[in-house]
C-alpha cells in the first residue's frame, strides 16, 4: 500500500451507486427517445489523429484539447461528437444512405479550467441528420420535436418541469445586416449572444458604442423585440431574410402541430449559438423553472458538415444535450434525488440452514416473473444479515430455511413495515 | 478541404450502421442480464493519474499504456476496468455497502501491436463482487451462473450456441506444489497455461525439461487429467489443497443446481488465468461450436482488490467479457449477420401533397403503439422517394396524401411484397 491519492481527477465525474442509478435512468430515457425518433446508434473511437480533430478547430479548442503521442502518431481525445461524425460520413460516404440519421451518446474531453458545474470529461447526447447535397427544411423541424419528446419523458419520470424551446434562424440576422450594408457583424452578433447575461442598460450602452447609426440601430432593436408575425413590419425585403422567415415559419408550424404542447415552441430572435458554425435554424432549450441552468439542449442547421475532409456538400441539422452538466444541475437543485437504495434488487434472498440451492432456484423463478433479486451468501447470524439488508436499502427480504422448504413456502419481509408473510414463491410477484 | 485521412485509427473499431445495430443488441443483452443478476451500474472516468493506473502494473502493461500530460499531471487511459474499480472502492469505502456488487461496460485502451482481431480500444463488460475482510464462497458461484445467463440469452437471440464454463481453483495447484515442496512454480504454471495452444508431445517434452523428478511429474500429470471425483486419489492432504477442493465442489454444486443447463459447468484443472492475480476460483468460457475463439469470458477470485491504495482487505470475485473481440469473431464466423436495414425504423412515412402535419401526427400515434417510424421530408418525385426507402431497407412505407386524408386513411406498402393496403392509422400496428 502506498500513498497514492484515490480521488478521481478534478473535473471528472464519478458517482456513488445511489447517484449512478439516477444518471443511468436519464441516459436511458434520452437514448430510448432518440431511438424512437428514428435515429440509429453510432459509437466511434474516443481517440483520433490530432490533425483530424483540429482540422477546423480554432484557438480555444486547441488549448483545451487532450493530446498525446503513441509511436509516431499525434493523437487527441475528441472534444465533441460532431468532428468525428464529419470524418465518419466522409469516410463511409459510399456506404451510407442519405439523409443519414444517427444518435451518439458518449464522452468528450475538454481541459477547461476546473470550476463548479464544469466538467473536463462529460457526456454529450447528439442527434444529427445529414443530407447529400441538400436537406429539406422539414428535417429541421424534427429537432425541436425530438427535444420536446425527451424533456416530456424526463418531466413525466423525474418532474423536471416544462421547457421552452427557443427557435431562431441565422438567415434573419444575415439578411438584415446585408440589407443594412453592415460589413463587420461579428461584434454585434457577439453582443446579442451576451444579451441574456447582462442588464438591459448594459446592453443598450454597448449597442450604442458600436456606432451603427440611428436607422440601423432602430431596425436591429425592432428585430430583437419582434414576434414572428411582426417580422414583416421591419421593412426588410432582402432574399436571405425572406428565406429565413419562411424556414422559421415552417419549422414553428410543424413543431406546434406535432402533437406536443404547442406553447413550448417559441421564436426568439436573440439566440445566436456561436459565431460561424450554424447557417440556418438554431435552437436553445431552457427548463422553465430553472432558467439559471442556461440552455440544456442546443443545436442548429449547418451548410456543410465535413468541408475539412471532402469536397462534397453535406448539409446537416443536429442537437446536443450536455448530459453530465444537466444531471449535476438537476441533482444540486434538488430536482433529482439520489436513489434511497444502494441496490437495484427488489429482494435480498437470505438462505438459512444452508438452503442455498433452493435459494438459487427461487431466484431464477423470480427472475422469470421479472423480479430482480440477489442472494446473501454470508454465514453470519440472521440479525447481522438483516442489518445488511437495511443498509443496502433493499425493499424486501426473503427468508428460506428448513421450515420454509418443508412447507414449500418462503418468508417475505417488507423492510419498511417489518411485516412478514409466508407465501409460495410464485405468489411473490403479486405480493410486491 | 485538405488531404487528411478520414480512416479511424488502426485497431480502433468503427462500424457501419448495419453492424452497429447488432453490436448494440449484444451490448444491451449483456447489460440487461448483468443488471438482472443484481449488479448495479458504474461508470468511471476513462482517464486517471498515471501513478494510480500503474501502481500495481508490470512491464507489458506499462509498454501498452496510452499516456499523456495535461498541465503538470501525468495521465493515462485506463487499460482495464479493475484498477479504476480498486481506486473507487478505496476512495468510497465509507459510503459503500459490502458486498459491493457492480457492473461496468466501458472502453479500455491497450496499444498492442495491431493484428487481426486485436483492438487497441475495446469494450470490456465486467461484473465484480467485493467483500469487506471476507466474502463467502457462494459469491464465486454467482459468476458461472451469470455467464450462463448471458450466453443463454445470446444463444436464444443470436444462435451463438452452447458454452462450456470451465472452472478451476488456484488453491489446488498451490496446495499440490506446496506438498511436493516445489519452490519455483512459475515456469510450471506458465507451461500449463500454454497447454491448450501446443500439442500433447510438445507439452510432454517441455514438462520433462523442467526437471521436476519422477514422483512430482506423475502427481502433476495425474492432477491435470483428473476429474473432480478423482482429486481425492492424488494422495494430497495439504490444507490449501483440501480447501480448494471444497470450494470447487461448492461452486460446481451450486452452479449445476441453479436451474441452468448443468452440463455446461465443468471442472478443468488445466486453466490457470495468469500467474499471480487470482488466488481461488478461476473461470474460462468457450463457445462449444467455436473453440478457435479462445476464452470469451474469464475471471476469478482475488484476495485483495486494492492493496496498492488501502491497507484494508477487500477480497473479490469477478468476470469480464471482451465484447469488441467477441463481436468481431462472431461477425467474421458468420454467426452474426449485419442487419439488412440501415435504419431501425419500421415505417418510412412519405407525406404527399404537403400533408406534413398529418404525417407528424400519425407518427406520434404510431409511436404510442410502440412503432418507430421516420418521415421523408424530401420534395422529390415519389419513385425517387420509394427508391430511398428501398436503399434504406425499411420494411414498410406509409403514403399520406390528399386522398388518404380525405378518407381518414393511410396507404401502407409492404416493401418486400409490394402489396399496398388502405387502412386507418390505428390499424397499422396490427397490420405489421
């Protein structure tokens, strides 16, 4: 034995069994809703060549990346699921059928400065639909519908509450600034992206400081306050803008009529989603009761998934849930409670008088009625073994000793009430 | 676009959708059988401090490890699931209830020389039960039972055939060599470990070359040919040996009476499982029809899980399935076939005459009857869209146009037979 620290690395989530069980529940809800939305599973290596991962990446990403060398090859851990997807689609172009619909739930790595709620290893849960040369706007509408489906299940099973799925289209801003003749749009876009995090006065002041001219300012301000219906009153006739409005109307109309609560789908001209990746529809999702979480699921439409690897035009649309962060936030906010049990078993079978084989056969019988149990093989005294069941938090204990075997029965004890009943093994399923 | 290679790294599995779906099926069978055997899920970081991972490791492991440096910290990717488990149990000792039963299905990394069927990133599927100070022998018996359960399901769903679960106990060999006064047992053990891979003559010759003396040789040879019943006739009265025999009898007796096919559990004195990690019961598993696969699930009892991190005695027993390799072998042997479909959806809904909203609402209805579908949003001509359905391999196409909507029906087309029927959406579940 040495003095090696047994703590996990800082920024790397490692849960106790009581928490892990809840994490797995959320993960499996997301997975099953993605799958039931007609996406197929994909699982890719976590390591890739550094030049592959960084082909398109900029400064921040490059600083955060975990890199290593094996033999002569410079490798890195993936920092998102989209770059490996791009490589995959370019590599398997001839074998795939487009639109290609896949989901991936997997870990990604970013060596950010460690701080509360920020993880260096974390799960992303992505769906993307990739087209070949073109991709109809209806596919964009599938994204808010998939978000609605996932969060409806999460609300039903874990009371996470309603969501607001905010939808915008980058073509609106592009069209407006094109028509207004603005050439440097990056600082304006960056300011809009920050709007939610600063006060109205601060926003107003920073907007003035951009020196945009009065007319421009009034159009921008009117746009940021506009509803979908009032977009026509901005007086913008630019083709890109009108295309954006039309796409937005289609996406909102389809989402609102998909059979999920229509009010959760809202147009929000203030969402931006980074500066240059997305080109059309964009999404952010907030939990209505927990605005402080920030966006829990985001994404959008991009013109070209894999321009760094192929000359083919592969437009796509996708969303991503940052699962590790969401779980951590829900747990800290008290929305999720760690399971009271340290086991997923419903019954702890305690064989007495060495009735081990009957215990095993009973366990198999229970399993066939869908009941998960475990056997306590300890030779300690009964009260110690009951104490173990108590610590484990298992709901029922089943005693099988000579008397039970002679009567062809088992003793079932409810650990909460202490109540005991002698019944046949096949009656147990009903008794639970 | 650049000339970056889009291939995955050599030794890193990356599957096409048709293969990935089958991989996911196997993974989910293993996971559900582990869970139903009363194990709880655990998910740990893939990265750890290098000193943690290498605290107990020897030369080969150290050469194969993927290491990296981030900031001042020397890190490495985990090369198995047991070392991180040991750190976890040491770190969370006070919060866990023992025996601690967990499963982990996750990727591990070994930079072995790339060769057919060897992966550098691969899935291990482990279950372990860890005791505090002691762990009853009955827990050892749960391992072959869990193996039987997993491979029974795999056989039922994927025709992998019967398995032979070979069971031995290291105390037999330890007791015999102790009684015979052999001090250097490593080369003998290494030779037995190789027995299956060499001819009987080669084995005989190498055994002679160890220079063990005639009496010793005859005992060893008799042991290696012995059945469980004949172990008593070896004339060994050593306490360690007798303890091993008793444990072996218990494990075999329980496994054979657990309700699973008794003949699959066999005593095999020739299995060794490495030189120094295991201390009691050991397991290897072979697919009866595919002996060339080697062991597909192995494990055993170890005295002390975490001696490198804690002075507490934490005995355990566990097994591991090397999933990536098993999947690859089953696929190459033709036992598994890649799915004929590039989608998991049962129906491709093709809206005609812009009946998008009815399509979405029908999709939701289908989903509520458990049917996964996807919508084709393309505006191409119908025959092109049917051609897409064909390439996708989706079993059914559903047409929803003005006529269908007027009649309150949908057109369901069986893609195999070409047969079409006009029915109500709620009749679809029965029609499939």
